[in-house]
C-alpha cells in the first residue's frame, strides 16, 4: 500500500514534524512497507485461533504498585521550558 507524498506530509503535520523532502521520501517508503506488512498479516487465516492478551503464560514480572513522592512544583519549574503560576504553558494547538 504505497503512500503518496501528500499523505506522508499530512501525517507529519499532524505529528507537528518539520521534515525535509528527503525525510518525507524516506518515511514514505518506510511507512508504506509497514502498511504492506499489516496487509500480509490481515490475509492470514486465523480461524480457530483464540485471542490472547499476552503471549507468555504465567505471572508477569511487575514491580509492586506503591506510591512514591513526586518531584514537586519547584523541581518541575526548573525543567519546564515555560512555567507560569505553577502551570506548564504550551503553545496552542488550534490555529
């Protein structure tokens, strides 16, 4: 499923990426290959195959869900590019 240059440029705009023409062409090929692979997977006969939530059987090795102290507003303000009245300021997403 080859994507057009315009479709990749649209996806880049949605992701707020400024891509060069060379990058657009490279990503066009890569995204097209990914979509082709999904088309192959869609063509497989999965009759009788039960849906699974995970591949590995048994317990998952996860850490205990325990609360920990956060960074605090002062530490966050140090790392934030734009901070005002204890809030992050971000550019508007609607034009």
